[in-house]
C-alpha cells in the first residue's frame, strides 16, 4: 500500500506491506552476503527474461518476521562498479523502474501486465 500518512505537522508519503518488509529483510541480509546484492525468486519470476537471465537462484531462507521461506537470488556476473557521473546501462535502469513498479503493484494486490518485447 502506498500513500500519505501522518498528522498535519508531519505528513509524508510512504509504502507499507509485505513486499516492502521483504525488501527490507533482503537488504539487511545483503549487507553480510558476498556481492552485497540479493533479490527474491518472486521478483525474478516477474522480471523480463533478459533481466532474469542475469541472476542465479539460490537457497530458500526464512526471513525475520515471515513464516514462508523466500528463495534468494544473486547476480550471475560480478558486480560492475559504476563510476560517478556515469549512468547505468539501459537494461539496468529499466529494471530498477520495473522493480519499483512491481513492488507497488504487489502492495496494491494487482497482477502485473505482460511486458511487450522490445
């Protein structure tokens, strides 16, 4: 769920829900994982095939505060550092936008629409 929350003196836009909690737990786990980048298998199932092909599925783990296991995914190639002032490659910029949209759709309980091939 996404929306405004708070009182008149402190009003802010936020997102809440299971997908947001899962992302926070994956972020915490990534801090102590090699490569420091993790995603859930569910996100990969919803990702474009070109993006999903850049990841490897790993073992399922039960994240803090959750009852069902989450299948972890890690990038299949070494992380390429981005130099300051340099933009990410187009597929990665697009994937970042897609993941944000998917999180909001899942928070609203909507199913994502199939993506058209480029």
